[in-house]
């Protein structure tokens, strides 16, 4: 499968997916740690992909979403943004609302 098809399939099959450095239990950068903290604060499960152990995804996801940096949060197939946007949306309650909608609640 082509890497762009793999990315598309990951995004379409997971209501909430975070492309990050490391994993939720051991983020490998401060930006990923902040994103995970905000997502965990919403109380729902989410998928993740460690871009450090997936160099093809790391190289191609910025082209796929037209977003150059990591982490990247996708909800219901839409790119939400990086850690600053995620943190801001968590602080004002928008993130939980989006995640709840994606989870069908």
C-alpha cells in the first residue's frame, strides 16, 4: 500500500488520531506532551502514531495535510492542528465537544 493511502486509511478509520513524537505514555517532545495532556483531559480514547518510529509517515504527512509540524491532531477526518491549537481548544472546551461528537456522544 502506498504511504499516502496508509495515512488516509489511518485518518478515516480513527475518529480521533494524533500523530506525535513518542507515545502517550512517553512523549518525546514537549509539544507532543501538551497535546496528549489536552486529549487525555477530554476523557476519551484516541489513536496515535509515533512518527519517530514511522519515518515514511513523518516525511509524507506534512504533504498530506498541508501542515508542516508535529504533533498533528485529526478528528473525524479533519486536521485540527498542532499543540498550540489543541491546548487552546482544550482550555475553551471546544476540544472535548469535538471529541465527544466524533465518539458519537
